[in-house]
C-alpha cells in the first residue's frame, strides 16, 4: 500500500486512461490508511458482523452484514462492495472448526456502460465487487489475503456456537458476536460485587480498608458505565476495553490484598482472546471472600453499651476495646468507664470494683487498617473477664462524655 501513496502526476493534454483514475483511488486509499495508522491504535479488523443465529446453531455460517478492514487497508462491506456465500460447519468427524476468510480478487458486476444521463445512470455503472470465500483451511488457491475469522465448537446437543478460545482482530466492541455474552456476564457480576462492596463498607470503621472499598467502587462504576455504552451506541476500539478491565482487575486485587498477574503485558490486537483471561481473573477475585477484621460493635440500649461475645474470642491472644472518636483531634477519657459482664455491672459500680482491667495502647505493635481516630485499649485477663466469657456478654454504662464515640470489641488470634 505504501508504494501507491504518491499522487498521480497530471499534465495538460495527456491521455486520460482508466489506469490513471485507479491509481488516484489507490493513492487516496493509501493516504487514508497511513493517517489511521498514525493515530496509534491498530486500524484493522472486524468493525461489524451480524450472523444468522438460527442457521449458526444448525452449523451454517451465514453473514447478513459485515464490515472489515484488512491489514492492507482495504475496506470490505457486505453487501456494499463484497459478497460471501454461506459455509457449512458440519464437517464429517469433527466438532471444532476454525473458519478462515479468503480475499480472492475483484470482478465488475456489470459489463455495459450507460448510454445516457438518465435518473438510473448510477445503477448501470460497472462497479468492482470483491470476491471472498470461507474455508476451514488456512491456505486457499487464488487468495491474495487471509484472515482467521472465528473458531466454532459443537456442543453435546449438536448446537454450534462461537468458541471463546479465539477472537479475531476487532475495530469495535459490541457490534459483533465476540465478547457479547462475556460482557453481559461481567455486568451481572459487577452488580453483585457492587452490593458486596456496599456491605463491606458498612463493616469497616475507617482507614485504609474503607478507602480501598471506595476506590474499588469507583472502578466498578467506571467499568459499568463503559459496558453500558458498549452495549448501546458507543462502540469503542477493544484497546479501551482492555485498559478498563486491567484497571478494574488491579483495583479488585488491591482490595483483596493480592498481587495482580501479568498486569504489565502489552495489548495484542491479534490475540484478543487474552481478554477472556482478564475476565476470568476478575471474576475469580470478585468471588473471593475477604477476611474481615474480627471486631463487633457495642450496642447502646437502656443506657448500657453491650456486645455479645463470640465463642472464638476465647482463643484470642489479645482483646481490645476500640473507641472511634468523631474527630481525630477530639480528646477522650475512659477513666470512669468500667467493663464487666452484664449481670455484674451494677455490683462492680456499687462496690467500686475495677471491672475488667484495660490499658490504652498508643502504638499497637501489629499492622492494622483502622483510621487515626480509633483508639486501642487492651483488656487484661482476670476473674471479671472470665465472668464475661462465661456469660458471653461484656458491657459498660453510658456517660455524657461518650456521646459522639462508637465502641467495638476487637480480638487477635496469632
């Protein structure tokens, strides 16, 4: 195509031949191809493909509409400037068929030129129609260019469908059968994952974990918008879908505290099936259950903060009372707070007993994801704590200075 880029040299009085006009067309096409290539994205592949789905299920590949740009820059359109006969996938003894599109050449659709300038003159102008053929073989006699179009697989019910193992080069997403079902499945999975993120956000106090949830939610919303547009009227180049999926995959991995796989692999226009791999990785990460920090909130009822203790807290190495202030700079004093099991709480206050001993920990020795507004108070084992474990409840009286503070019981098992 590059050798046809130079324009035709026109001179006054020269003979005008059909070859001159053909060369001018080739020059314009070569110019357009070069401009598209310099935009930075691969400018070849399938732009639109509509099949007869009923015939496909029976093993007949029949194209209703197709627009494709070859690597040479040639634009082919069915029924615009090309024709293609159906292909029977029901080859003897096989359930998997690779289908190749072969460009054979061109031939005029009419042999005579119009005799005058009537209203139907355009219909009688001979036009070049490109001939194409389908084959299960990569080599085809007389082919000047070949493209692997798709792979097909026959199910146990003898229904033919497009295989996920191969995706041809695409110029647009959402205008062909490729990736259509995968994008629909991803949309459903994202809706469920979005709900799970909302639930996780409620369970986190603050800090890095809550920030991670919000960041992941932003990526989910952005991907949902892109998928909605691809399924509507905005059919982008697959590169943009690839970038969005990799960004989503990275955010989900960071939220799950895992390391993304092959995140730096470059975009490969000729191997778009790798998008299936990214989708599978995203689904795997979204289905994982994130281990939440083991803590429970104190509930305020009848002027008493209380929390039911789970059985696993008996195995804890350390137990903490967490106090979440409304602001980081707020001062909090728990000197008058006494912890005890619910039945002994009145006795502890009446007899001026210490209750469950606890001590403020300025800098916990372990890594955590709580925010800076959360203070740690380590509980000490003793008779009062044993009573709370036996009763499975620990409580303390509410006080005016605790109005804007939330309390939690937090434990660590090492």
